[in-house]
C-alpha cells in the first residue's frame, strides 16, 4: 500500500465530490457552542448598604422573574435539546453515508447527494448501535484500567502514613494508568474505524463488525499503526494550517473594522465587523467540512487498501 497514493486519492475524492462536504462537516466534529453574558456592574460594593431586606427583595425579584419567564426558559431548553438531537442524528447519518459513498466512488461508481443521503439513512440504526456499543466498551475499559489504579493508590494511603510513599505511588500509578489508557484507546479507535467501514461498506452486523475490526487490526498491526500516525500528523498539520489561515484571513477581513474604530465611525465599524465575522464563520464551516470529508475518506480508503489484498489472498488459498 502506497501511503502517498492513499493521501492523494483521499484528497482527489474530497475535491471532486464537494457535495460530500455537507456530511464531512458533521463527521468532523460539528458542535454548537452555547454561552451567555455574565452581568456586571461598575458601582462599588458597600457592605453597609447590604442588609437582609434588600437581599430578600432581590431574591424575590429573581424568583418572580423566573416564574414570569418559565415558558420562555422551557422553550429555549427544548430548542437547545432539539438542535443537539438534530446534530447527533446528522452525525450518525453522515458516518454511514460518507463511508459507503467514498468506497463506491473509489470503485468508479457515481454518487450524488441523494444517493449518499439514502446510504446514510440505510445504515442509521446499525451505526447508532455501533456508537452505543463502543461507548459501553470504552466505559468498561475505563473501569477495568482505572479500578486497579484506584485500589493501589487507596491501599497505599491506608497502609502507610509516609507522605513520600503516598505521593510516589500515586504519581507512578497515575502515569502508568494514563499510558495504558492512551495505548488502549488508540487501538480501540483504529478498531472502531475498521468496524464502522465493515458496517457501511460490507453490510456487516454490529457485533461481528467489531470482531472483524479487531481481526483486521491484529493481522495488519504495523500498517494500521502507521495509518493512524500519518492521520495524526495530517490532523495536526491541517489544524495548524487552518489556524494560520484563519488569522491571516481574519486580519484582512477585520482591517476595515479596525480602521473605522480608530476613525471613530462606530456604527460603520459595527456593520463591517458583523459582515467580516459572518464571512469568517462561513469560511471556517466550509474548511471544517472539507477537512472532515478528507479525514473520513482517508480512513475509508485505508480500510479498503488494507482489506482488499487480504481478501484476494484468502480467495486464492481457498481456490
């Protein structure tokens, strides 16, 4: 397997099939950042002016304000939950849709947005179960690895009063536990990549896909780890490139706003700032979508390049 060709093919599929960027945005970790402003006051706090009656009045006003706006608060919470649910659903659809369509494009078939969307819907429930299963596996591994570390540290604290011994054991056990967690979850992430493609590309059942993913990893240990390392390097390089590009583009876009602020044209500065911010956000979304599509395509093609020779050899042996 040529890793240079792997990267080139992933880039080619990403660039020539831009409709995949919609799905790539969600598999690339689309999130919704919710926040609020904390009210502040410029007045100085005087303890002499603080008494029980004013505190009771403020508490009563806050409570009354909450009661008066309970419908609005409930509505906002419901809207936030709905947005999160939609993002999760689209993420699950996009995982199966991208894997199946990238594999089809690599075979020389034609894919459009509609066929890719249908592929995602077709794999929805199995991908959802896949996520639940890997969450439970991850939780179990955390318990299996974390419990001995906690028992060791707790036993040391119970058996000795020496501060040095306690600190030494806690640090050593913590470092070993973190190292084991890193190794285990790197392996689990690779198996998960293969298992997802087993579901979306091969049509395997969820439980068998995990077993197949482990078998692919075990029989291709070196190549799998190298694919993961290359992916890590590409992720870091893409992240740094996007950060530098965002800073440069942001500087260009906000240059008129900065100039207007120094010229004391406040209203014009606000307008140009909003426009520049919207352009920058749009560019960031597009770049994130393209990067997500590339990363997903990279793993799908790596899975195909690793498994296809194995299957061909198996056929020759059986024949």
